[in-house]
C-alpha cells in the first residue's frame, strides 16, 4: 500500500534532517499543509523550536493577484511560516525522494468568522460559529473555490487533499473547548449544526419549510438534552438519522438534508473543477470524507457514489475503525481509497498496531495509507511506523 505522512512546513523548514527522517519511514509521499487553520503544534525534533503557535488560519505561501480588491481573502501566515514556507519545505522533501501533495483546509477559519461575522453558520438559537463558514453563501463559496485552486496547485505538488470541503458545525476542537458537558449524540449534533443565516433560511423556504418554524422545532427537540436527558434512539433501525426524523418530523428532516446535501455537492464539484483547471495533467485530487452525508467537520459528509464521480478518491478517518471505508469501496474499484490512521500515541493513535490496522483496511478496499502526523509524533512512534511499513 502506498503510504503518505502528513507534515506542516514548519516541521521541515530550518531542520536539515527532517526530510530524510520522513523518507526513511518507508513512505513514498508527504502530504504537506499549504492552507491550514489556527493550531498549536509540537515539533519534538526541530533544532530551533519545540512548539509552533499558528495564531490564525492562513496560507503558507505567497498569495497571487486573484485576491486584489476582494473582501474575503486568505490571510498570510505570520512568523510561524513566513514567505513561501510551503515551497521551501516541498523542495526539501522532493530532494529527499518524496512525492509532495498539498493539504488544503477550506471551510474552517475562525479569523474569517471574526472579521466577517456574516459569513458564519448561525444555529437555531442565533449563535454564530466563527470557525464555521456557511458554505451556502455565494461570496463564501467563491472564496473557497478560489482558495482550493490556489492552495492546491503549488510548485512541486503532484496532487492535493482537500479537507473541510463541506459543512462545519458545532463539533470543533476550538481553543479550550468546553462544550462536552451535555451529551448531544449524532442527532443533537446535526440539529446544533443546522444553519439559519439569511441564505440558508431562503434555502429552506425553497424546499417548503418555514425557517422560523424549523428553528422552533429544533429548539424544542433539543430541550430535553439541555435538561440532562440522555441522547437516545440512535442505536435502533436507521440509527441517528431515524432519530433526527423522529425529533424534527420526517418531512422537515428530509428537506433540511436535501438543502445541505445539494449545497455541499455543488461546492465540491466547483472546487474540484477549479483545481483541475489550474493543475497539470495527472494531478491527483482527493477529499477528506465521511460516508454519512449529514455529518459535519474536517472529514466532510459526502455521498460516496457522488464524490467518487467528482474526485480521484477520498481520505477516510480509520483510527476508530475501518468500517467507514466500505461505502466507498463498494462504489468504484479504481478510486484512491486512503485509510487515515493517527500514529501519535499521545493523540489517541496506535502506531504499535499500524501493520495490523493497515491490513484490516486493505481487506475493506483501502489502496493507500495516510499517517497523521509525522511532525507531531515522538521518536518511538516513528520507529513503530517504520517497522510497520517495512513489514507491509
């Protein structure tokens, strides 16, 4: 199985040994961030620093002229990745014999929401989610499509992986997150992630829903959760979606999902088309994806058949199990199906079981491996990865 390790440019820049250290793991590819959200990241082997604080979502290369005069535009990185950090890291990785693919985070940007609050998802209570741009808004969609094309097609990049190309919602590893005190379950997460900005309200209306009545229904459905009632009804026939239908009513639930699914699909189509138009022939385009279309987050909820008719393949989170691979494997035999495993022990990964886990993924149709994250892992974790890849 072809394996790739995720990296940030600051893992490589300023460390002359970094690229070679990744190459000896046995991977053939590096998936290198070119546009990324705010983060605080460990760099356990870097000769100049141990912690990098990226204070806001940013691009890690110089912007081109397409953004001149536009209100919504990417933010250059600060001192954590100045200049063409992506380009410098990509050259070092290429010189070490690795094929570089760009890693582009799209609809996840707290600074965008803080400086342009009208772009954010608004829940049924009127709360804005500044980390979650509403992907139904025309200006936001245009921004995301252009960002996808620019950040994906960088010098020395042979392909791209597009993350967060879909709906973001309540669930988000925000700074000092303190939203776990009430168990919402998947159904509650969906309800708390429905957007009620002006564009989404019109979208609901076009599907026969009164947005005010829908918001009231969402609030009523959530009220038992706030009082401490356990999230229930998701383990039976139909799972979480059946519970959503019970809480909202089947017609309301179906109409909200149709609006959101169509909005995400058309954005994904537009973004991939823009990347292909900017890219050389043979440039690979993958999406980080979840096979349940109403799920929100970095791994965008998609319809497997649709997304594999648009992109060359998907990257699927498998640290919690390889089951999510199956719906994609059933659709298209020639698609790239990359199983993504966390290999950082301190972040819930299990590098010691990577060989076994990779074989289980291959049995479910995985053709590639993604390893999150070579820059964050300890020496011991990386050695376990090296041994596992050698055995595979």
